[in-house]
């Protein structure tokens, strides 16, 4: 179990860093786009968002409101949430009693998010912007992740029941 905790801790930290990075990028891009600070227009109607305090492009987006909302901010924001939730899942494997109701809550949030949000966001976005083919593969991947973690949540629920039944500490 020691190796499992080391891997879980490493992945917990890595996914938390990714969640913070995606959130910071989303907030920074939102600030730049709404204020016009740190942005510049390029050829072919492209908007450059520069690295802070430079004129070197950090992000390049199509300069249309629908694209910015549905193909830029929506994915960035949702992956911020995704990586935060996945860090909570890895964090569940760091707890000393593994089978707890709080750990089941983390698993339920993760599988609920993965089973519903990517497909729903894509359907909504498809009314406003074209959806690339690889997005369908990403939705399938999120569905598989959701189902896989659903099984984990059920195992954890069963573990909680066994702990209560036997008055054990697992």
C-alpha cells in the first residue's frame, strides 16, 4: 500500500498543479480579453494573448465571440474543474481509512462530471461553433473514465458497508 500512496500523492499534486494552471490561464485570458490589456490582433482575425509583461504570444485564439466562449473559455474552464476533481480522487487514496463517505463523495462528483458535462457542453457548443471529430473521442474517453470511477464508488460503498457490519477499519 505504500507504493500506492506514493503514486496517489504524486498524481494528486500533479493534477492539482494542472487544475491551478488551467484556472490561472482561464482567469488571465479572461482579464486580457475583457480589458484589452496584454492582447493584440494578428493576421487572419486572430487574437494574441501575450505572456504577462511581454509581447510574446501565449495563447492564439480566433477573434470571434462565439469561438472565444465555446471553443476557448468553455474547455479551459471545464478542464480546470476536471483536474481539480481528479486530484480529489487521487487524494481519496491517501486517506488512512480508505472506505469513507467523503471519499465516495469525491468519486461520485468525478464520475458524475465525466458522464454528463463533456457531452452536454459539446451539444450546447455545437449550436454555436463547429465541433471537431477528435472531440467525440474525448467524450468517449470521459465516459469510460466516468464508468470506471463509478465502479470504484460502488466498491467503496460496499467497503463502507462491510466496515460498519464488521466494525472494522480498512
